[in-house]
């Protein structure tokens, strides 16, 4: 089923609104709360990476999934050290959330 331009625009608007709400909420968090949020986001990302690795490998053993996650993270670290991976952050030509 193809996505219409209208629904794509609606989705983009909704994403912007959700991001704006998260930013507004983050402004009221304490440093400890922000750190806690950062750990929760990181843990969630690692779980998704593990699930993806397990699916791609077709593995049933979770240790194989974590092994693959470590391999991928190490590959990213090596690329970063060699300056192959661009820095994390907004692209130079991207629009700001407020704009």
C-alpha cells in the first residue's frame, strides 16, 4: 500500500510536534533526570540493535546477538577514530526544529 503525500506530510508534522514536546519537557528536567533519560535511550537502542542482529543472523542464542552488536559497535568506533564517520548532530542543511 503506497503512502500518499498528504499522509507523509501529516507524519512529518506529527514527528516535529513530538520532537518539540520532548524538547520542551527536557528543559524542565534536572541533570539527574536527563542522565536517566540518556541511559534509558541508550539501553533501548542497544535492545533494538540486539533484536535486529538476532533477526539478521537468524540466531536463537542471545549471546550470538550480543556478539554481533559488539562487532558492529567496534566497527563504528574504528571508523570514528579514522574520521570516516561524520560527527553526530544536525546536518548543515537540515532545518531546525523551531524553524
